[in-house]
């Protein structure tokens, strides 16, 4: 006679097998150009629907989903330590993980295997320190000029006066991306949301994130204002369908660098300058020190405010999320969180000498 407990054990094995089958199936899909193309087209179909649906909700619905799902997982894990409920709880966990993994891969995960943007740029070359230095000096002057056109608070720190106009500008710039880099459709739907977890995010090093289940672009509203416009452009690049982090940085750069919105333009130019200096510093720290000394007084105030924000919020959570994010990126065939060289590769191959 088969008991109820035995049935649950059989079901656990079944769902564990389904999970393993999913891993193998999506791994095989990631090696197939036809399947990757299918998921790209599927994303184009569902992204507008998701953005239209969830943009109407005034708060981050994706964050609420994460909270509910997290409570459910935690409750089932607790039950796993109780002998009477253990098998049933483990079964529910397996079913939930299967569903989460399936939806994630269908809506987002397969986009990590699209043709890299670098292959769309002509005359691909290895990044050169000399060209990076030339660009760094160019963006230093750009930053100085743009910084004079933006607002600041009573302490002389850059401040955003109209975030909605920045978001509107980002959406408009999406339709102006070079066709040889992006043929993705720009729905022009404002689905930017301040994260519910902003207070925790301050201690994690996470500036923003894209929710693949709701197509919402989340940002940390408590960040220094120098970071918010470019972070929004970065997350909007994910909304378009660019999954790789450094490609989202590059597309965010394209959205902001030619913008007529001074706040977005300054944030983008400042991010680009910092990225170039991070690339150069290991080869020529004296050059970087010289550029930092050439910052305008206003830029120096912005830099000091950013640094003080980071120092105030450093801790074990920052290390933990940095480590887990690094593992996640590498599992999706990205460089990881430690190096930004792919963004520099794209930038130097795109920018003219």
C-alpha cells in the first residue's frame, strides 16, 4: 500500500528531475542560434505588454512580488526542519523553484546569449591606454562644461530638479539608437520605479536593477544624484532587451551622451570619465591623479560626496552582494562584477580618435 508520505517522496523526485531537465534544456538552447533568436522575438512581444500593465501601478509591483515570494520560501525552509512537514515543504520548494526558473529563463535568462554588441562594431581593436587617455581628457572637459549648466544644493552638490524629465528624455533617446547597434523596439512607456528596498540597497553597492517578471526599471532613490540619471539609463537598456551588464552600460551611455537634458548628460559623461580612469589607473596612476586634480571645484564636491556616501555604507552586505552578483554574472557568461573592461572595449571601438 502506497502511503501519502511515499507519494510525496515520488513527487519530490519528479520535480527534482524536472529541474535538472530544465537546466539541461536551457543550456542546450543557449548553444542554438535559432532558439536564442526565438527568445529575443518573444521578449519583444512580452516587454511592451508587461510595461503597459505594470507601469500603471504607482509602486514597485515587482518588489512586492519578491517580498511575497521570499516570505513563502523562508516559511517552507523553516518547515523543512520539522519532521512532520518536511517532505511536503520540500515538495513545495521544488515546485516553486521550477516555476521561478522557467519563467525567468523564458522572460530574461536567454537574452544573455544574444550576439554581443562588440561584434556589431567595425574594425574591432584591443583597448589602448593611449586612446583611453585621450578620451579621458575629452570627457573631463565635457564634464566641466556640462557641470556649469546643472543645479546644485546649498552645499554646492549636484542636484536633480526634475526626475520625470530625465526619464522622458531616456525614453525618447531609446528611439534614436544607431540601427547597426540596436534594432529593438522602444515602447516609450515610463516604467521607472524607486525600489522599496532603497535603504538596504545603500549597504549593498546595488544602484538599481531590472525586474524581468514585471519589466520595471528599479533605482535607488537615496543615491547621490550624480548616479541616478545614468543608473536609470542603464536599467532602461535592460528594458529594451540588453541583458549583459556592460552592454547595458554602453547603451545607457549612448542614451545619455547626446542628450539635451543637462542632468542626464552630466551623469553620463561623469560615469564615462570614471570608467576610463578606472581602466587607466593600473597602467598609469600618475595620469589619473593628474586628471582628478584637474576636476573643476564643482566636480570635486560631487566626487567627495559620492565617496563619503560609499564609505558611510560599506560593510559585510556590500561584500556579500558583490560576491553573489559576481557569481551570477559569470554563470551567464559575463566577465563578472570586478572588471569593466568590456564597456571600455565598446566605448573605445565606438568613439573616434
